[in-house]
């Protein structure tokens, strides 16, 4: 079936005019014709048209009445009125009721084609506006590919190759690793770059609206469906659709998604006809889809359709050598946002490089933004980094695999975190903290020295005293 974006309906009771318009407009796609209002209504019920050329005077209907009917049912359809003479009053009436423009029957071929081209352009721009294309462009950052980590360098090579194809890509990785950024990168590097990029998070859609959100719905399809609405597939036509948290897709909807991928067709909720779409699908998840398949919670056939090109993103703790580059990137971004000129000392960056980053790149960016926003000085020192980030536990423990001192490293990591939190609650007063810990003051001093915390705690104690005066 021809894409609805290329189908035109010509409504005119003059046989020769219908033939002429069909011939002139054939360059745009499929042309349907109707000789009267009854035929036009019948065709309109079974097809969706991008543009309708509508004679103002038909033997059984008023063109203006048909215009209002069609625009109410399918407001996205552009309608051009055909008149015998140029009349300003008629043009104003038609445009007031939603007509795109009007022509008279002694039109010039090139003028008419240019008019139709503008109508198609308006539809394309409407889809872009509806989906906030400017916001999509603003969020298209490629900095997640920064760094010297070998896995990321290899990944960039794979992404550049995958971008030039229309193959489905399954992006997997922990939350905060940049899965949506990967999807946007693939779109920006693809031949579809000038077409829409539509992102949808499956986990954020109410269960009863998933199907309507993906495939759209017709007016009256369900309570509250007051008008025909595009689904995400139609909005992404000719472009890229990114389905995040794909593992959360309802099992019964998975079959319809599979059909959309295989056949290139979707059917709106309450609709009676398939709609052809040309969409490059990208999917992402932070869950193990293979395991979900084994548990019967995810369709195996859909998994293989999605997993044509698998991409596995490393966690930030697996690419710690790239943290200085990310810190520099985020510093520039938030210095500019807040009108600051802060820098991280090498020692402060070293603290960050020993943290585990369970929230990955998103957590690092959040920390840098917070420090730039509230830090009073020009340089961020180790003692300015929040206590939780001073605890280099998991990253250190992973480096001690096979080490006979692994238990000691784990014990030190726990003590370091526990002592720092108690000190913070006691406003860095060591004697009070020792009482809370149930140890002698000298024992606490010994522990601080042993765990390399003396300098940090002294600095925090000094700041606490300054703040209280």
C-alpha cells in the first residue's frame, strides 16, 4: 500500500479536469478521483489522504461543507479548493475553515505543483513541530564517545558502520550509560538525519495507552479519543524510532510491534486499514532480554528482530580513565550555564576516579553541576567533594581480585565510609564522633591516620568552625 503521505484525492465533477489534475499530480504519488460528494466521502472513509483537491461546487454537495467535514475527521489532511473564478470572499471562507489554499481552473501547471509541494512541506513541518524536533537536536550530544578506553573506541567503529544501514539495533547497558545518546548518534550519522527522530520510553506509558501511543488511534476509538491522533510510528515515518526500556512492553503488544517491523505497516486503534511506514527502529534496555525470553516474558521472535546489531555499553566504572575528560566537558557546560570559571584540582579528580559510579555518566554530570552551582571558590579540592564520593570501595575491591588482602581492603572501605558519615553528623567534632563510635579519641585519630583521612577531616573541621562563627 502506498504511504499515506503520497496519496492525493481529486474531487471534481468535470471528467476532463479530473484527468488533467491526475496527470499533472502523478509525480507526487498515487492519485484517487471522485466525481461527486458521495464518492469523495466513500473514498475518504477507507483511505487517508495527504492532500485533497476539492471542487467548490459539486452536483450533490457543497465543497465548503465537505471541507469542514474532512478537516474535522482528519485535521492533518491539507485541502486545496478548486474554483471557477478568483473570489476573495470564497478564499477567506475556505481558509477560515481550514483549507490550505485555493486555485482556479485556469491554473498554471508549475504553480499547482509548487502549491502541492508547499502542502507536503507543511505536513512534514507539522510532524517535526509536534515532536519537538528542536529539542531533539539540542539533546544530541556525542560526548559519551569521548575518551581513551579501548572498548569505547571499538564501539565507535561499530556505531559508525551501523549508522549507514537500516538494520535494527538493540542497545544494552546500565541506567546512565548513554543509551539514548547512542540512538541519537546513530540517527545523526544515518541517511535519515534530516527526518524525524522520535523517542519513546515504554516504562513511562500507562499500560492502557501503550498501543495507542505506538500506533495512534482514530477519532471515537475509545472514551476520550476526541480526534484522530498519530502514533509514534507515523510520526517517525522516513526517520528513526527509538524505543527505550523495550523490556517493559506488554507481551500482547509485542506481536503488533513485531508485525510493524516485519511488514512496515501499523494499524491505528479503531482503524480499519493498514498504514505503511518506513521507520528505522532502535531499542534499548537495562535488563537481560535473553533471560526474559527464557522466562516467557519477552517474545523470542521479537528479540531476534531487535537484536540484529547488538550494542553493549560499558559502565563508567569500567572506563574510569575517561573521567577526567568527562569532568572537563561538564565543567565547560555548567561554567557557561552558571557564569562561573571553576576548575577541579588533580587531587579532586583522583577522588572521582576511585569511586564506583553506580549512576554512571548521569551521576557524574549531576555531581559536577551541583558543585559548579554551589561551590563558593574557584577550585574544587578533594575536601569539597561530598563524603559519599570519598569512599573508594567497590572500584578498589575490583582491583584486588585474587589478592590475599582483599578482606582487609573491604574492611578498610567499610570503616572509611562509616567513620566519615558519623563525623559529618557530628559536624566534624572528633571527640563527639568517638563517643558515637564507642571508641577512645586516640583510637579514632589512629583510624583516621591509617585510612588516610586525617587531612580531609581536618579540612572539614576547619570549614565547620568557620561556618559557625
